[in-house]
């Protein structure tokens, strides 16, 4: 791999090359979408001539049918430039041109003012922005492993997390994980965003569960980091029919989850909870599909009981709740711990069903 500084890569060139830039390659590190104030601050920096972080582009010439470069780092900066030039955003209401930052322009040139859109800037200032050079690094002769290493260096040595590394490896399973993570369940039912590929980390666990069940291993495979890494690598090349079958199984499970949980459900505030409830729902449907409508109410009461017990002393404690908490502490991804917690929740659901008239 070799990194070369691009010469004269201006704002205008970034716009002209928009269609040739692959802005969502599979190995790109997850980043949250910039808020409007952050986008406005970036444009502010460009107009004031401040230094801005580098943009890293992976050279794809000869490797991709339509794209010339893949955006490794700098997607939000490029998107902000494109949006401002398209009049989709304006300068901030507190924008000001710092004294001494204006270039040498003809007399009578109107400086940018707060709240202006690109089309409202003086034509000379439009030209100043278009000809502003961006610091762009071209990455040549790089493998996916090289890109992974570069990510760590670009982010001040911060290592990639497990989900980011699995995604960077590429392959059929990594692509399938991304497809699952785009399902509406993740954006509607969960209360947490896909920061650093948290959705992908959950998606690979769901796929591993369904694959294990299909293989006859049961619904509690090895969900540790090592086990998931091995799962993705072992299925790097997966026949199309197998991919479709596995995706169908996960989609069926997510449809059941959507029947139980509501939008931005507080019961799904943690990844470990989502996984546990997914296993529970799959198990309940097999044993007693009519119990699905009552499931969320049972889970909500169960969580309330756990919170109430946490405030009690040793006397009068519910031993089953204590066992559930002990199993959780032993290991959220341990197959035996997971299986025992699912059984406890099923028992609670069964007791609720026995105590509740069927026509209630």
C-alpha cells in the first residue's frame, strides 16, 4: 500500500467527481451523519481558510466498473460540500468572516454573511470556495487488510472493534450481515444507533443463531467474539441459495420481534437484551405461538421485578430473579447462561398464561 497526496484536488473537483466516488465501500468505518451545525462549521472553516482534516480515497482504477475512488475517510465532509453547493444547507446564523481571512478580491466584493446559501454568495466568493484545495490522500495498491490498518492509524491509533474488523474482511457473510442490519427493525424498534457498527454486531449474532439452528446445533451457538469471527470467515464464500435461505430465517425472526415490540422500545435498549428476546420469541413460537401477544407485557413486568428486587435486602428476594441475574453476570454470550435465562423467561410466560383466562 502507498499513500500519495493528491495535487490540486479542489472543492470543484470534489463536485465534478461525485459520480465517480464510491462513498459507501464495505470496509468504510461507520460514522454518524453530521448534524446541521457540524456541517455549517465545516463550510465556515473552508470559507475562512482554516485547515481541515484529510480525506482518504482508495484508488479503484481498473478494479471497479464505474467508480474511480472509494471514500475511506471523509464521507461526511464530502457530503457537506455537495449539500452546500446544491443550496441544501446555508451558513450558520452566527457565521462570521474572521478578520484577515479574506483573500485579495476586487473592491466591491460582498463578503459572505450569516444565513447565506451558496447561490446567494458573491460570484467571486463562489469562485473562492470552488477553487479551495482539499487535502486528499490517494491510497494505491491496497488490500482490505491494508485499509483496516489505515483506519487504525487515521483514527489516532484507535483499533477497530470486532464488528468493524469483520466488516472489513469482506466476503458473502459480511455482505449478508450488512443486508440484515438494514432491515427496518434495526432503525425502528431499537433505541440505539449504528455507531461503530453496533447494528452489524447484532445482525451477525442473529445470523449465527439461525445458521446453528439450521445445522441442528440449537439456538445457542458460540456468540463470543472468537466464535463470531470464525462464523464469518467460515462463510466467506456462501452459495447464493444458502444466503437466501439464511436471510429468510432471520427475516422471519425479525417479523416476530416486530409483533412483540414497539417503536423505539425501551425493552430493547441493550444489544444483549435484543439477542435474548430474539431467542425467546423464536422458542415461544415453536412451543406456544398463541403466547406472542402476551409476551411484551410479561417481559415488562419481569424487568420491573428485577429493578424492584435490586433495591431489596437479602430477605424476601425472588430466588429465580437472583438466578437470572447471576446467569447474566456469568456471561452474556455464554451458551449455558443464555439458554438458562431463556428458560426462566419462558417459565414466567407460562405462569402468566396459566393465571390469565384465555378470553382476557
